[in-house]
C-alpha cells in the first residue's frame, strides 16, 4: 500500500510538471498565434487596398489614358476627349464596378466626373492627392453608409497618358469594397482555420514532447529512487528505505493502532553460503524474499537490511496478531526448499519490537528487535518479543561469546584476587576473586569486556562454575600456605535463576572440602531481589549451609529496602562512587554513615569499595565500616602476590 | 530593375536639387561641378540674365538621353544632367520643358523656347532654321523586335515592311531618302509624335522596325525593362552626325555662351562623367562646335 501510494505521488508530481510545461508552452504558442493573426489581418487590409490600386491602375491605363490621347489637362479636355472618356467609363459606372470617378489635373481642378459635377473630391493638400501627383497611387478605405458593407475604396491614381510615361493628372476613383471584403473574409477564415490547426498541432507536438520528456524524467527519477532505496539482489527495500518507511509507519499510526518492527535472521545462511556457494546463497535469499512476500499482508513491508538479515514492518496489529502473523511467516519460511538439488530447511529467528510500546524511534525499535532476536537465538524460541532493557546488548557480544567459549575450553581465563582489609586491625581478612581473560590477541581483558556478553548467554553458567572451581582450588592452596582468607565470588542473576546452581555450589564445597563460611557469594543489588522463586530458594539454601551472601555495589540499584528483609545477607559493599568522594562531600558522608547503620542493623558487615588514599581509609574506619577494599591496599593480583598484613601497612 | 528605378529616382533628386538651388550663389560651393563663370554669364543676352532662366524644350521619350522618371513628371537622363551642368557654369537655371519634337526648331526660331535639348542631330537642312551648339556624336541604328522576326540586318531589308519613326527626326528623313532603293517594294513609313509612340508600334507588332539614334537604340536593347522586347538589327550606325542644341539664329550671345559653357564642362571632366553615368561614352566629342553639320 505504501508503495502504491508513493507511486501515485510520483505520478502526481509528474503530471504537475507536465501541466507546468503545458501552460508554459501555451504562452509562446498563444503569442505566436496572436502575432500571426494580427499579421494576417494587416495583410488582408493591405491586400484589399492593393487590389483597389491594381484595379485603378488598369482602369487608368486601359480606359482613361487612351481616351485622353493628347490632352493637356491644365487646359481641360476637348468635347471629343470628353466623349471618349464617357464611352470608356459608362459601362463600369452603370454596372457599379466603379462607384464614382473624377479626373483632375495637378491643380486639383475636376476636369471630368461621372455625374458631370466639377466640385468635390479630395483636397489638393491631402497627402493622398500629393502622393498621386508625385506618381504614387494610394488606396484608402472610406466609410460610405449607403454602400453594402459600409465601406468603399478610394484610389488616387496618377494618369500616365502617353507611351513616354508622362503623368498628366490624377484619377480619383471610388470602387466597391464589399466583394473584395467578402473574398478577403473568406481567405481570412481559411487562414484562421489553418493557423488554428497548425498552432494546435504545434502545441500538441510540444505537449507530446514535454509529456514524453517528463515521463522519461519521472521514470528515471523513480528508477534512481528505487535503486537508492532497494536491494539489488532481492528487490526489497534496503536499510535506508526501511528506516523511512518504518518512521513513516510509526508516525502515521491511524486510529492509534500500533504495530511491530521485526528483525528476521536466517539461522543457517552462512552454512548454505559456505557449502553450496554464493550463488545458492543468493538464490536462498530470493526464495526467502518470495516467501516473505507471500506470507505478509499488502500493507506490510519486508526489507533486507543486509546479509541474511531481514526486517519487517507490520502496521496496525495487536501483539497477539503480530505473533499470529509471524507464526504464519515462520511456517512459510521454514518450508523445505531445494537449492542446487540439496533439500534443506532454513530456520529463522524473529525479534519483535512493538510500537509505540517499545518506543517510537526507529533506531530504538530496531535495537530492541535485534536484542529480542538474539535472545531468541540463544533460547529455543524463534519468535521473541522484546521484554525490556535486560535484553539490550551490543552485537559484537556474539563474537565475544564465541571466543569466550573457546577461552573456557583452552583455559585462557585467570583469576586475580583483591584483598579485603579488616579496618579494626589492618589485616587481610579475605579476597575477592576477579576473573581476567588472557586473550590471545587482545591481551589481558578486564571482566567488563566479556562479562556482559557472557551474562546474556548461557555461557555465564560454565564461566561461574569455572570461577568457583578455580577460586576454591586457590583457596585450598593459600590455606595450605597458612592464610585463612575467605574468598568472594561474583554470581550473576542468571546463575541464580538456574535450578542447578544451588546444588552445584553445594557439590563444589563438598568436593574441595572447604568450610562454607569461607565462601561468599557476591550478587548485585538487582539480582538480590529477583522475584524468581528458584533464585530465592538457591539463596536460602546457600545461606542455610553457611555460605556468605554479599550485596555488591550497594546504593546504585533501585532496591526497595523492604525486599532486603527476606534475604539472609552477611555483607553490604558500599559502592566506590560514595567512597571515592567521601572526604569532600557531606552527602556522601551521610550516605556512608547511613549504610553503615543500616547494615549493622541488619546484622551485616560493611565493606567500603574503592579506597585509594589513607585519608579515606581513616575516615571510613572512623565512620564504622568493618572492612575496606581498594588500590590503597592492592590491585587485583594473582593470589600469591596478595600482600601480607604487614606489607599493607 | 528596382535598383535601377531607385538610382533613377536618386539622379532625379540630385538634378532637382541642382536646378532648384540658387545657381550663382551655390554653384561654386556645391560638389565637384564646374565652377560658375562670370565672363560667360556676362555674355548671356540681357533678357536671360534678367530672368536667370533658360527654357529648353525636349521630347522626354528617348532614354537614356531623356525620359520621364517613375513619377511621370520629372525628366531625367544625360541631357537634363548636361543642361544642369551648363546652367551652373552660366549661372542660370535651365528648365527642361516637354514638347513635340517635330515643331521644336520652329518654337526656338519663334522665340517660344531658348533652345532644344532633345538629341537633335545637327544637319545642314536644320541649320537653315537655327544655329547649333554641338555636344555629342552618334549615328542611326535599326531597332527590331527581340528575335528579329522579320530578319532585318540592314537598311535595305526594311523594304516592304512597316517602319515607324518619330516625326521630324533625321531618322524619318533617312527612311524617306532610302525609299528610292526599295523599288516596287516600298517601305510603309509611319511617323509618330513621340519616339515612345513609334516604339509602341514595334512592341505591338504593327511595325517591323524603328529607327533611333544609336544611344537610345542600344539602351532599349540592353535595359532589363525593355531588352525582352527589342534588339538592334545590327551594330551599324548609319549617317553618323553631331547632336546639337538649336538656338535661334541671331541669338549669337546665347549660342556663344552655351559653347563656352560646354567647353568648360568638357574640359572639367564632368562631361565625361555624365556620359559614363548614362552609358553613352561612345558619343563623346572632344570639344564643342557650332553648326558642325557634316556635309552630305
């Protein structure tokens, strides 16, 4: 539907361009028409006058001049000449071919006239008379109410009486104009019609040219736009077009109905590409495209974001309908197909972000849909609807996850330990196990580089297991070396969600034969208050066994204090952000004091994290904290390098 | 053709201007014309000096010597231009007046006009009526219709044909004198008041030939307006003679003044210039003569 609408828009802008051309070309054609018309009218008038002059010239030469023979008009004409003149002109006058006639000498005297009068006529001073006196005939249209058509032609014609070409006088002739006018009118009509048809055809030709030009331009522009916005292989909209359409869909929501932005990832595409070749890969993408088109409604949009990644816009659907539609799409996509003679089934992961529920920004929706899709890839579900921030992760985690898996197998991880100092006597009372990754290419990586990725995948479980085993193994060694340090291990919320975690820890304690009290599980504030029953049970079981429970980074989460009540805690660790600036900031001081009070009230120890100076350490000790941790004492180091109590001091 | 007509008009305008301007005052100032000559002016008869005008009669149907301009009223040609040049030297205005050729000498003799400037051949016969101041040399040619349908090559071929000529011309005389050679096949010699009337006869096939002076004849045969209808029967010029300005006998003052003026015009080169302009250089004379008729 969107595509159709945009096509209509292109047509509309094209026809507007065409209309502009049409109007613009109408102007010159119209101007040309007016020019030609006025020219034709002028020509016709002149033609009429010329015809009158031609008639007069013939009359003068053939009727008047021969009759005058040898006359000297300054002296008048003889009776014989008068007779000849009368004879020569009688018929023409009688039949109306000539309406009036006067023969005048250069002084203007009327020597002869059709009705015998010697008065009247054009004044001698009239330019027409002067012109005729000087040898040039003039024709003028004059009004005559009695004449048919109301107009007659007056011609003043010099008379060249003799073969020598000598002029002897002026002939004043009045000729009927109605017949000339009628014929001219007829000619004009014909000319007008031809002109009209000709200009019409010209306009039509210009119109056709501009129409075809605008059509070519329109097509070219449409093709350019299509190429800019579509994927060459599948013909689907590309990422850019997807963005435009998605943002239009999000903005254009009608009736307030929401919809979904879906990211689709083919699960075995790389495999197909690698085994059957790129040609088969392309073919696979084309088949998938066709299937997407079949399964989707007309108002939906499918786009190819790149590689084997597709995206869908499903406007105007409720979440259940989205799921139903996607089920149909999945069924269609996963139908068996044959590529190069190899039957195969492609599976796809669908990540769904609903708008407006999950945002109204296309990038955000895409990120959320992506997150949901990866979540799906991790689990068994093929269609996963975005379910909040926890899903968010950067894409490169996939790489990290893959590498981390190898790292676990190749034993590239190492454990470092940071000592906790008992403030009462300054002795090392325990260590926190911190995992490091001895990456073959990137060197020693801190946990921030890979832990989030691990947390998002099932990898966190083997990772935590590895950390626990190594920590317990190390503890056994330092115990043998005469150190009675407890060891703290960070545990992810995901670990707690797993039903196997509790038994695992119990099993390890037994296996390594350590006292449960010398092991502490550090969990984040958020993880501590999860509503998952399994997690609660795990925490209770470990607590019952005597394993310590510590809340890490206390004060940075959003814990309701009420929730803390049910958790059997042994330690609260004040986050470094409060500790770091505690000397300068009275608010931090207040917070630290309060947490100390709170912790002691709950029956917990309080550990300050991030202690870097002796002054801070002094203040912390004075405020009532039990233990401290930080660079002042030691960075995380292999356990053998953890400084002894005396060295710390 | 149009260009020619325009140039004719232009010449007419120049001539008109020349004759219209006050001659004594402006003659010296204007262009390359021959300067006004006071001595010659003083030789003019007192009546002419008083009026400042000389009236020469002409039959303006003899291009390129003289003809009517397209307006039918102005006379243009070699002779009007020559008259203008002479007038400038003499410091008088010379008017060209149209009149019949046949009676022109009589009108001069009786004092109606001061002279004739109309390609008048100076003959002994005519010298009996008037004196002549001669300014040009030409013979007679035979004009026939283009294609020469009557196959006329020389005078004797005219026998048995209708031949037209202008009344009172040497050509009419020549025809009459040639009649004797025709024996029992005489020519029918028709004479007309103007040369144009005679040519009209030839143009319409009512005459087989017209006799003209050579300049007029060759002009007819070559001018684009007339060459479709006329041609010369041959290149021959019969009875060559001088053209002169007839002046009343006894009016020696005018005669001598005109001769003097003509010599001045010839000497100044303007004469040659005018001859060239009108394409009649063949008829140039070296100097003016009085009563130079060749004896028969």
